[in-house]
């Protein structure tokens, strides 16, 4: 597992192309690298325009901010860490990103409070240790906040042994980059 505790990560394309986001020192924070984000946003290009997004384990917020930079209508960046949330707020302010909201919350509880069909795209990229990815996917399968046909980007450790339930999510894309497994899922 890659550990990058200080420095910055850049937005690759769109409105904020080349802008750098702070990487705060938070345990388990593992920003998605340029290479994997380039692959991801090539996958997402046909779906981004006007999308309502949530970045559930935001960390640096690079996934949600990159989505808005490339045409998504809005993003909510959710993290439990006060330090991460402060970094997210600084990044949003630096970009002048009025269409982006930052919330300090438990991502699973946050999902449960969202209105029906309020999300088009959800980024699920938690720390690899633990079962947060499985729990978030289970919530998204059952809750009505992700519209039918809505997308989930799931990033896990390459060695993760579990799979999304095929009756709940169709796997549109599946790729391994280094130690990371990237999947684009569509809610059935």
C-alpha cells in the first residue's frame, strides 16, 4: 500500500487543470494517483456532465473535485477526520468551488440521510484496511439515494477477495493498476 503523507496531488483536467490539492497527514489517507485517475475519468467521460456526485471517503477530495472540474454539476466530499475536512475546506476555498460541499460525517450514516435518487455517481475509495468498501457498497445497493442506473467507482486493494453482488451491480469496467483494483459499477 502506498503511503503519501505530505505534499500535494494535482487535478488532471478541466476547469481546475493543474491545480494542486493539499495532502494532509491522516492515517490511511492514500490519494488516487494520476495514472489511475486518468483511467477512471476516461471511463466516466460520457457520464460526468451534470452529474451529482458524492466522494464518501474523500481524504484529499481529488476524485470529487476532478469530477466537478470535468463537468459534474456538484459534489459532496465526506470524511470523518477533522484534519482531512479542514484540508478539504481549504482546497474548496482555494478553487472557489461553490458547487462543492464538505461534510464531516460517517459516510454510511450520511448515505442513509440522503433523499431518493439524489446521487448519480458515488466514489468509494476508503482506506484499504478494514471493510468500509464492502459496507458502503451494501448501503448503496439497498438505499434509494443512488438512482437506478447510477454509477459507483470502487477502488480496493488488488488482493481484495470479495466482489460486488452481481444482482445489485453490473461491472462496467475492471482494471488493476499496481496494487490497486479499480471497478466502475452500475446499480441494477
